[in-house]
C-alpha cells in the first residue's frame, strides 16, 4: 500500500507565497511522474504542474512564471512553490504520483488534498 501525504496549505494574501509539500510512503519500487492538481468549488479538478523522474516540468498556463514544481527522487517527495498568488488560485490542491509498488503493480495515487485560501 502506498500513500501520499500533503502539507503546507493555508491562508495567504493576494500576492503572497506558499509552499506545498507531498511525501509518498509505503511499498514503493519507483515513481514516474509526480505533480499537483487543484479543484476550486464548483469546478473540475485541473492540472497545475507535473514533473517527470528526469526533471522535466509542465505547467498550466495560468501559473507559468509564478509556480515552481520540484522533487527529491531519493525521498519520494514533490514540492510546489507558489508565488504571486491570486484569488483565483484558491482551491484544494492535490498531490498525484504514478507509482510502481514493490509487488510490481502500478497505480495513480492521490493525496487527501490541502486547502489554499487566497484572501485579503
């Protein structure tokens, strides 16, 4: 069994910064892509940023230049540095990872979500 645990959400003023972290634990053999998605009330879950095991990144157009995704391969963690946050960035942020377990099974895993509120 594998698990993703997020941390770092909270309340921030417009223009402020937050850093989200996510750790994958359990019977992990290897992790391919990791990333972050978000879901605002009444909207569908959308991609924010992803990073491959080789370090290639992909960002939603709405966050390019403001958000940075990074990962630590050895520690099975992925972070999201969010700068210049806008009110429309308020959402529940979810960590995601494409994990191969030690038993050989591969699964897309989701964290429980962490709330980000952007308000003055």
